[in-house]
DNA sequence: CTGAAAGCGCTAACAC
DNA sequence: GTGTTAGCGCTTTCAG
C-alpha cells in the first residue's frame, strides 16, 4: 500500500551490487580504465586512477570473481575431497598450506565415508572447473571419473589408490609400517604377536592385514587366532581381544591396524592390562604421549603425503600428458613406551 | 618443427572442453534445447532429448557451473573461515552437514590464527559472491567488512564476536561455563581453586578469566596468585603451576581455560600429581576418557553452535533487514573423574 | 594512455 | 515443442 519513502531515487537502495559499468559511469571514464585500475595495471593516468578509486569506494564496488574467472578460463582453485574435514588430518593441513603458498584457493569437502556423497562431490568439483582435485578415495568403483580424466581434469588419489581407473596416487607404505611394528615387538622378545585391524573390504585394511600375515609366516609362525579384521565396533574388538589374549598361547603383544582400532582397543583395556600388554598402533594419535603407558606408534608422514599430493597435482596441471605416478611414502616408528614393554 | 600428426582435424584433441554450443551442433538442435535437457526441463521431445544426451556422452560434455552461476546470480555456496581446518572442530562438522542438507556447498579455509590471512580470506569470499560467510574471528578490527555488510553480504561470527562492526554471533556462555567449573570443584570441598588460561588479549581468554575472578570474589576470596593468564607456552604454564601449587596456601584444584592450556598443563604434571590435583578443563578433548584420571570438562555445545550459525546465516540471507542477533549457548559439565578428586 | 566492442558458457524472455 | 537472441560482469584485442 505505502509508496516507498518520498524522494524518487533515494528510496531503499536496490540490492543489486554495482558493476564495473556503474563505476565507469560514476568516474566518468571507460569500462576498460576501471578494469585496469582494479587489476593494478600501471598504464593509467594518475588523475583517472584517482577518479576510479573514489568511485569504487563511493559505490562500494567489489569485483565479481566469478565473471573474472569465466573470462579468464581459470579458477585458481583446487579441490580436496577428504573423508572428514573438521577432524585431525595433517595431510589436509599440509595441502592447504602449500596451496596457499602457490596462490591457489582450496575448496574442501567431506565425503563422510559415503560413496554416493563422494560421487556427488567429485562431479560437482569437475563442473566447477577446479584446476585439479585431491581425493581420499572411498568408493569401490571410480569408473565414472574416466571421462573427466580424459577431458583433462587432474585428479590425484591420497592414502589409497582409485579403483577402476588409473590416476596419480600418494600413499603410505603400509607393508613397511606393519613390518616395522612387528619387528620392533619381536626385538623386545615377543613371540606371540596379534593383529587387530579394520575391515579387509577397505584397501588399507587389506594391505595391512596381509602384510602382518606375511610377517607371521616369514617368522615361521601359524596365523592361528592372531589376525583379527572387520568393522570397528566395541563388540568385535572385545571378542578379538579375548581370543588373542586368553587362548592357550596368549599373545603378549598387539599391533592395531589404524587409529580408530587403537582407540577402541585402549578403551577395552583396564589400566592393569594396558601396563602389561605391549602395543604398537598404526597411525599417530593426538595426546598419545599422555596415555599410560604412552603409546608407541607407526606414524604416517602425513605432511609429506599432503605436500606430495599437491606437487603431483601441480605437475599434472602443467603437463597433462606426464606418465601416471604412484608414490609410496614410508612411515616412522615413534617409541613412547607401550611398544617397549618386554614379553 | 614437426607438424601435428597427419589427418587435419583428427590430430591431438584440442584441450578446450566442449560447450553447450558444441553439443547443440553435434545433436543438430538449438542451444536452448540442450540447456533444457541439461536442466531436466520436461518440455523437450523425447527424440530430441535422446539426440542431445548421446551428443553429450559422445563429446564428453560437462556443464560449466561458473557460467551457470554468473547467469543465475547465485552461487549456492557458503564460506567458513575457521581458525584451523583439518583439526577437530565439531562446529565446522555440523556446519558442513547442515549446509549439505540445505543444498549448499561449503567453502572452508583456515585463517591459521593470522589476522592478515583472515582479512585476505574474507575479502576473497566476498568477491566470490558466496551466499554468506561464517567466521571464527581472529583479528582485532573487522571494520573493513562494514562495506560488505552494507552491500548485503551476510556474515555470522562464531565463538567470538566481531570487533568494530556489528554482526550476528553465536558463542558459548563462557561465564556460565567457568561458574559451573568453579561451583563443581567447590562442592567437592575445594577452597583454594586456581585458574590457568589463555592470553587476555583474546576475547574468550578475557571473558573466562574475568568470570573466574568474579567467582573468587563472589566467594569472598582474594585473587592472590590464583589467576594466571597469558600465552600458552610450556614455560609459562610451568611457572603458573608452581606458583599456584607450591605457595603457602597451595591450590588443591585447578580450572584450565581452554583445550590447549589443559593439554599443556597435563604434560607438566607427573602421574602422582595428576592423581591428587582436581582439574576441570574448559573444552572437551578427544580421548579425555582414556587419561588417568579421566578428564572432567566443560564441554561446549559445538554441534548446536555450528547449527545455529548456519541458521542465523540462512535467516539473514532470506531477510537481510532482520535485527542483528547474538546467541549465547550454555556449555555442559562432563564428569569423568579428574574434577571429582576431593580436596 | 584511453575507449569501443567482442566474447567467456550459460539461462531465460520471447517469438515461431 | 523448439529456435533466436540478449545479456550475467568481466578481460582483452584493436583502434584511436
């Protein structure tokens, strides 16, 4: 009913943001000149530059990055599809630092361990024409990315390889890590060493379990009741622990296959047990040094992994035809106490 | 020197991705028809739709989301400028979930506790015309955002308020949390309770220290040597602990002002000390239950905070003129053992 | 040093 | 149902 407040064109400011054309009109110069000022092109007369700048502040003008990118053809952004953003992930932290140092923006999203979600995120990133994508693969079939690779979208896998397509990959040397853990416990006198790990449906779960089996047979041992894999639930872990620790030949040492397994195991152990059972966990854990005993771990070189992933991505952006590379990075043993408990 | 391989237009495929025009040509239909098919517009004949679809797969066409957004005027993306991506941050996790559920993409970046970096990220997000921004403020002066707010960019602060401008904000009730911690220890018989916290240059550090002082004076106590604030370094924490625990009237209980302080304190305590000193930490800590004694904490309702931040953002996107709101969310006491040690 | 005009890839009036 | 056409806001030849 009510008309806008009197004063024809001083009413409620229209919500449309001013564009470069508006600035040009306000400054009384050509569009081209505004563009030059905005992009710090030195070939602009000081008087005009000043007029443009004051028009910019007067109108509250901000360049639209989307239009710029559309015209330029490049987004200056790389994507990271990780399993969990917002959770400790030193590799992602490294990726962010390096991307920033290279002048790239990072668009990060969580796949949340969900294959459909991963698919959605990756396709969306492709449609946004990101310069490249780093992904911690989840799904069992990434064939749908084949067209994207062919169209020249650089994609690098981190932590596990892709399935069904061949792409660059950076990951930890799982077998070496398990070997180091086993060897360490063996050197401390343990002859019955058990392994509890993640499901063998998952690539790293499979790799690590197999590596552990190889350690056992390499030492002429049978696998009997020493290797326990599956989903990580309190119930399954408890059963595995009972089998391993209470048989006729109880294990005196334990290798846990990833961070989540390690934590679940520790929650099942009472302090007295924890002080007698030697444990080496795969993956470092925040606050591992504050536990009693402090936790000995196989720590992935997460920073190196993240850095290498960005480097591979940049190399492929520069040269799309380079051969596909897989880089395996050795983890480190960090001794803190739990792995040095004698047999 | 060498000409491209013979066969004029079958040479190495040009890197340019096909556009809608290419698809239209290939399918022998108009651009508009392709657009309709891509956007699932039902008003397309089945024969044409089929032709378009096969042209799309033949050419390996993917729509360019940037052009689409430029034309549509909306990005469907919100930004989160947090202190540390890739570190445990349940609020960020909540933001991501809700954003996704609302069909919004989340662009996350780390300010890394760096004021200049924060400035850069926020301005960049504004230039990208994100639908809105959630920020964990770092800097001491956010006046540079005033023009953005005026231009209608929705910005919500999380965890601390902005300085120098007024914007929506969601944060924890710091005073209530400190009060709860103090009261809990007091109820367990402690009469000398010390506080060690972050620098009072930081908003939450200041709020919590002041709240603790209010608790002391409210109980008729002097502040003498009981409140220690400053940067979180091992050296400063050690000094603070010595002053608090070894004076003529040693404290029997301790409130630590944030997660980092708590961890640094725990690293300074030998197990014997830890078993006698009552501690309540502000902020929950992963694995707090595995420590000995398990750590009693004031846990922020991080999920609620994240959810509320997105809700405020969406409300402001919908109605830019709504009054500015600050929401304070009470934290919870989680008793695990360390806070229930008697005096 | 500056300005007019074309076009990045897409959507949406508006004809037919 | 389908095609024509004019932009979204920017950069950039190419003339002045």
